[in-house]
C-alpha cells in the first residue's frame, strides 16, 4: 500500500520529523471536516506548514478539502490497516485526548481491575532502587502515551517495569479496541528482576494482553535484535545520575533512528544543581525537552523522594545517541553510590579526581556541575572504584 506519510515527508522536509505528518493525518480521520487552523493547533505547527502538509496529502490522495479537511477512502484504509486504527472506539479516544482530568471517570472500571492486580505484585527490592508507583500513576502514564500519539500501532519498550506500565498499556489498548484481538501495538519489557517479569507474563496471559518480557541486566548492551526497533520507551530508573544515564542510553539504543520519538522519563524531584546535571546528560545524548510535569508520579512508601516524582517527556533529534554503548562498570544504585569511592579521569586534561563520601566531590553530579578544577571540562571516565 502507498505510504502517504513517507511521500509527504519527502516533499515537505519537516524539521519536526515524519511523526507530525502522521498526527495530522490521524486528526483528519478522527475529526472529519476539521479546519486547517485547528489542524495547525493540534499539531503545534504554524498554519503555513500545516497547509503545506495538507496540500501534499491531498495531492497524494489521502486527504480531500470538502467542508473542511477529511480523509479519502484510500486515506481511511491506510490509517486503519497500516497505522493500526481499525476497530478504534473513537468516542472513548476523543474523550481521553480532549480532557486529561476526567480519565478516572471514563476508566473507573479499568482502574478497579488494575487495583486488584497491583495489590498482588511482588514486593519491591530497595537494593535496586525499586519503588511502587500507585495504580493511578501507572494508568496515567499509559494515557500520556496515547496523548503523545505513541500508543496505537506503535512498538513500546519499558526499560524496567516494577510499575507494571506494560500491563496498564495493554489494558488501555483493550479498552480502545474492544472488538480487535490482535491490535498492532507491541509492548516489550526488559528487566533484571525475574519476579516482576514472571508476574507480568502471568497477568498478560490471564487477561489476554500481549507483552513480551526479556530478562536483561542493563549493565550489558541490549541484544542487537532489540536495537533500532521501537517508537518510544518508558523508564523509571535508579535515582542516581549514573542510573538515569544508563537506562536512558539503553532506551535510545532500542529506538528507531527517527526525529521526534518520545521518551517518558520518570524521576525524583531534585535540587536545581542536580537537575542541571540531569539536563546536561540529556542534552549530551542529543535529546530535546518536550515537557516536565511536576508531581506526575505518586509512589507508595517512598518517603525518601516524598512519595512523588516528575515526568520528563523528551524527544529525539538528529543528534540523539546513547551516552553508554558498552558494558557499564560504574556504581549504579543509590546504595552502591553511597558506599563507593570512585576515581574519575578528566577526558580533556586526564587529571584524576575522587568521588564519594570520602572524596573531593560527594557525587558525580557535583563534579560535573563544578567541572574539572584543572581545565573546567565536564566529561569524565571512571577508571577505578572501591568500597569506602
């Protein structure tokens, strides 16, 4: 079948990437007769750019201008068969997309079903920085995925999933496609904790949800067959700078090489200096900041982070690349970082610096924020570590 998105993208050369063309096409499918001005608003594009995309899709035969903009029969077939929208409950979709605040009323039965499932999940292992997010948080992440146009027909990766986001995603897809057994979305989980993987497998099988589970230690690079395959990923990494960088790096390795793909990073609220270190690492990986939502995530019994955390939505760019590509040798989890004295070498002047409770700098983010005392460079390589 003709790929209208690729054809329009080849002619318009959008800086935003081809995902915005897909979004514009889907808006015409969901709301036939939509105005060009409203299309521009929905896609966050200037009206002239939205108009240019619309004209290319009309020329290609996917859209028509008739009392507003709407899909042609060929355009409808493309969206349903190729993008995976066949069988969509459009009424529910529009309600969830239009008003985030009322989703609990629309999905109250689903929320209750998930509550029973979440109550039986394994106990968290604090040694690897696990914490239980609430049922509402997990389902809210799934709805956020929908609202960012990263759910329907997409390949989604959960980089660690003690929050059972994969299950929430699966149930939301079932609700949106009540009469379709084999929806095109593909959900994959990679985690080191076999207890959670087995619980996800068992739950998915019992509830008729398709989730692929892979037991992986993220200290090692992803298998090649997982690389370059996914449209987005979720991660709630260890709350250390090293942990965040590692988990995001592995997720980037799994993403397709396209601009504008979303990354959903859950992280604790931190000090301005720590946040600066986080943003520096994300920029170094070529990621752009889409949005930060404070207190998006709620947790049970996580007093160390105030039982809440922020949601950081990122987008890929032409420069996106993982910061960690080989095996990871640094301290990873909070407990490891606190008890380890590590020696870092400046990548520019090759000077050695001690990081840890007994070191010159307490944390790697302190060192990166202050920079090398000899040359002010802010990139370093771990060369040695020992228990303090």
